[in-house]
C-alpha cells in the first residue's frame, strides 16, 4: 500500500511540535505540578525531559523512519520473529485511553471559547467561575456534546490525510499561543500576592522528594507532554523521508514543548495564589484559574477568546496525532480505508469519553483506582504506566537489539560527537531510570 510522506522537514517539525504542545503543557502540567507540590516536581520533570525525554524522542522518531510502519508494524519489521511487537499494543491502548479523556477536556475548552464569544464569561457568573464550571461538568449531556464536537473535528482532520490535514494550521497558531501565554504570565506575576505562586513553582520543597509518587508523576508528565511512548512520534517519523536529519528536530521539539510548560506554570500559579485557589484542585485547576485572570485583565474578554481559540487548535494538533496511531495500525492490518478507520476509532473513543465525562457528574462515585475518578484512573494507567513502558521497549530495541552502528545510523548520529552519549542514555540510563522509578513506586526499593 502506498504510504504518504510529509511535504518538507518543516512540515514534519510543525506536526510533531503540534503533537507535543497541547493540553498537556497547560492543563495537565498545571494540575499535576499543583498536586505534587510545585517546585520539586518542576525540577524532576525538567530533569526527566532532558535525560530521558529528548533522547527517547529521537529514538522513537528514528524507529518510525527506519521501519516506515505503525507502532506495532515497526517492531514486527525491525525485530522480526520476536514477540517485541506486542509492546506496540501499549501504544494502541494508551491512544484509546488518552484520547477519550483528552477529547472531554478539549470539549471543556470549546465550551469556554463559546462563553467568551457570547460574552457570558466577561464577568463572574452569579455562582462564580468555579461554581459555573462545576455545574457545567456535572451536567449529564452538555459536556458530552462539546466532546462530540471536538472528536468530530479530530476525525475530519485525520481522515483528510496526513499532509493536507495536519501540516498547515500550526504555523500561525502556535506562535500566537506562545505570545498570549507570555503576556498572560507577565500579567499574572504582577497580581497582588503572586509572589507566593512564583515561589511555589521555583522554590523546591525538598521533602516532596521522599514521596515515591512524585517520580512517577514527573516521568508520566514528561512522556505525556512530549507525546512519547505511544507511537505518535513513531508514526509521524514513518512519514519522513530518509534525507531529513533527526537530532536537531528532536532537540527543537523538546525545548519548545518545555518552554510552553514553564510559561504555563508562570501563568497559572501566581494567579492561583493571588486568587486563593487550591493548587491541588486537580483537573479543573486551569479552568477555574484562567477566567479569573481574564476578568482582571484589560480587554480580558478578547484575550480569553483568542486564548481559548489557540488552545483548541493546539489540542487538535495533538489529538490528531493520537488518533493517527490506531488509524495507521488498523488501516494496515485490515486494509480498511482511512475514512472508515478513523471514523470507527474516533467513535469508540467518543463512547469511552462519555464515561469520562459522566465521571464528573452522575458517575462521580466510581473510582476505579484508589481515590481516582474515571479520568484520573485512565490517565494514570496510560500516562504513568503504559507510555513509560512503551518508551522502555523502544529504548531496549534500539539499545540492545540493534547493533551500535545500526542504532547510531538510524538516529543520524554516526559521525557526531554526541552519538556515544545518546547511545549510553538509550542503552543504559533511560531503561534503568524507568525501571527504578517503577520499582520505587511499587515499594520494592528505597
Ligand atoms: N503531548 C500532547 C499534549 O501535551 C498529548 C499527547 C500525548 C499527544 C501522547 C500524543 C501522544 O497535549
């Protein structure tokens, strides 16, 4: 079957950055940092991005480009006759889990956008922003309708094909989102009482490091935010031409993504403290905080409108990369059309998303894992467990199954001075760290 290719390397870069930058940087980063005490979490997260995330991003894209296949097929091709490909299903499963809650949260963002269009969030509603948001997500079908809208948009982009559908829109909206976030951060830091928030984010509370769950949370956030371990970057890499060089691309994507997360933290936490919001509010955190910032800001209504529009586009460029993972796999295996496959996959995810949404309303008593509601449980399994396992499998493939020369060549590092360092990380450091973090979490060590 004929596989599509990116038009240019820039096309790939934009799509991969689009995949990385999304709700993970703003929504997920803020609430996970808030839940895990702020500064110490930020430090661990940055460390993991640098010493595990960016090297594995290069690894994942190289696998895809070398194999020219989807997340399962790439293992089948490169490690023929071994059961390695089974780990590709971690990616397929996490795509279903992640997109079903991603679409719910993106649906909330569309609802906010709508409230800025019609002006109803220009001033506090009678019940306050927190109250209005609580009522909205607790409603049985309102949020589901917005989820459906987001899922339809995602499907439409994916079914119209890789090149035509995904390559363009980010050129304008990612820089726009960056500019708005920088302006918001400046404003947020200038609020009365904001310095507490800056301290929360940048003054690590070292005692937080004695809690095993902070390591797995930071690792999960690094993977989620970089779109790593699922095969989204692998699949995008498979549409690359051989002549495109990878190391600089991986570094660029990683740094850009991290920049967005840190700036988002500087928007959210100063405001959280200035407005007396609980930093460990969980998934609703940014949805409670942001409208209060916009309300205080000159022309805040307009800023809010543009912000949520850019956030929706950033989410779409991530969600399409998630839907692309099972779509590419099922198209190849069953020979279905792109149209039928993406509609079917998206519909299944939407049905799962209904459960996620109800988890904030009539199903809020359902807590599959510990105290976690449906969204948190799915997110935990996918982001903190399956994505790192997927990444581990990719690192082991390149570090142990490939010959060293083959590994270096796949990543365009054969004649580079950093090649040896990257290889050491992929072969030893990243796998050992990931395994230690897992063992530590389940209480086997330390
Ligand atoms: N990285 C995306 C974000 O930050 C989410 C994502 C996760 C996309 C996994 C693809 C794969 O929003």
